[in-house]
C-alpha cells in the first residue's frame, strides 16, 4: 500500500511546473483580452479588467510564495548541524 501511495504523489518539481504553467495561462488570457479591447475587436471592457485583476493577484501570490520558499531556504542554509 505504501508503494502505491508514494507513486501517486507528485514530486515538488511537477507541482511547481504545473502551477507556473497555470500562472502563465492566466496572464496570457488577460493580455489577450486587453489587446482585443484595445484593438476594438471586443467591447467587453469589464471582462478584460477582471482578467487583468485575476492575473495581478496570481502573480502577487506567486511572488509571495517564492519569497517564502527563499526565506525558508536561507534559514536552512544558515542552520548549524
């Protein structure tokens, strides 16, 4: 049972890759919506603003997570064994 549990768990690098891809997707969607509104191909200004706000929050969250990971890494580096 334990072996199947270990196999079913994702490694950190896989999770990180998926989340970065998801973040990239959110940002690209926001950019596309903004370009469509700016070029006049779409009049959904509210949709573009909401997409940009979602992208901004996602990037801010990613930066905060990165900062926390780096802080933890620095703590481990300076630990005496």
